């Protein structure tokens, strides 16, 4: 994510206009306010859409639009990510590259020869040479009223906070929710040339 820094000016009144400078003295006609520089007021994550990179990997999913994948950590906590580099574990469960289970859970049959993720989040598989695809799951995505309030956990994972609000769960490609693009990953949304120029 891009981090936007917000600053506020600090100042100190050395001498106030319109009041005596000390007891029994004349009123000061002109004050003196000394600037003390600035301090950081906030550092905001700007969750902007990154470019898409084709990978050819059937388990790579990119989100186009607003939304977050939900994943469950080993301690049972649900966290959120836009990094859709998924795979399956030994039990066939859809997991992140760190082994965290994707929520809601999807299990790919061991004899599946093809997997298809539709833009609306349906998970379809082909068993053997069967001409028909079978649905084995439905992915959902989460939105937040205030995405800037999400707390970064590292490894592209974010945690909800009172500032972000509760997750709003929806079906991909529904109005207001991202759609899924299979065999693509979302690239970084940081423009290195712009960042160097700003620096």
C-alpha cells in the first residue's frame, strides 16, 4: 500500500498582541508567534488499485475494484488481504502462500484436473475428463467503510479495528464489490519514479 503522511504545524506564542506583556505594563500592540516546525498527524494507507500481472497460475486471483479476501490465521483470527497468490494444501483446502485458510473454506477434490474461478467468485472444478464443471465453493469479499483504519499486520495482511468498522461481506462482482480475475495478481500500487521524485 502507499503510505500518505499528514502533518500539522506547531507554534508557540512568545508574546500575545492586545495584552500586557507583564504586570502593570502597557498593552503590547504586536504579538510574536514562533513557528516550531511540523509534526506527523497521521500516516494513512492508500489502498489504491494496482496494475494486473498475468501469471498463468490457476490459483492466482486478482481483485479488480474494492474488496478484500478473508483468510484465517492459525489462531483462528480472520484477517484481510488483497494478495491473491493462493494454492491448495495437502487436504485440498484453498490457502495463502503462508498456509492460512481462505474464508469461506473451499476444498478442491484430489482428482480435479482443472479449476476455474469466475469473476463472481464461484469455484468450479473438472473431475477427470468430465466435460461438465462442478461447483465446489463460493468466494466472498469484504469491504470496509474506512479502509484507512485497517491495521497492517505485515505479509500483506490487515486487521479490522474500531476505526475501520465491521467488514461488509458481499459476492464478488456485485455492485460496490471487486470482481475476481483468475491467473492474474495485483502488482504494487507504488509508482517508484513518483516516489523518488517526491523524495
